[in-house]
C-alpha cells in the first residue's frame, strides 16, 4: 500500500487560511476602534476612538513572508491613541489599545484552524 499526500496543497491551504484569518483580525481591529467601549474623561463616555476617521481608515496589513503579517496604522498620532499620553500641562489622556482589545476576543489559532479545515476538505 502506498499513501500519498500533496504537501504543497496543504502548505498553500495553510498560507491561504493564515491570510484570511489576518483579514478577519483586521476587521476586529476596526471594530474595536468603532465600538463605544472606551472610557474618556469628557462626555460622552464610553465612546469610540473615531474623531476624523483617519486612524480607522489608515489600517494596513503587510505579508512579508508566509506566516508573517504586520499591521500598521500610519497616522502620526496612532501611538498616542493606543498608548495614551500626557500633555505638557500635566493633563493625561488614557490609552485605547484597540489591538489588545481585539486580540482578547479574536482567537487567531482557532480561526486559522477552522478555515484550514474548510480548505483541506477541498484538497
């Protein structure tokens, strides 16, 4: 008896599942920015992170190689919104770490597994 498996098809399915999961994760990042869950010192609170919409619309994902994705928000104030900041007069503004929030609710491994199972059913 001979058993054969096409590893290139499995590798391709895994890479596709990873990319699909990363796009879904990107949607979760956007949802975390858009949801009214962030405490803020001025009314309304809780609120979303949207003022102009530039941060939300700036999201980029880059796939440098298989199994590696980098998300970025290339607006000059993204780090201040995410981490919080202190003004020169001493007033502070809380961070709103939307990436952490999204990763708390989005199970990357389980999502990749589910997508991969669907894709491997076609291999």
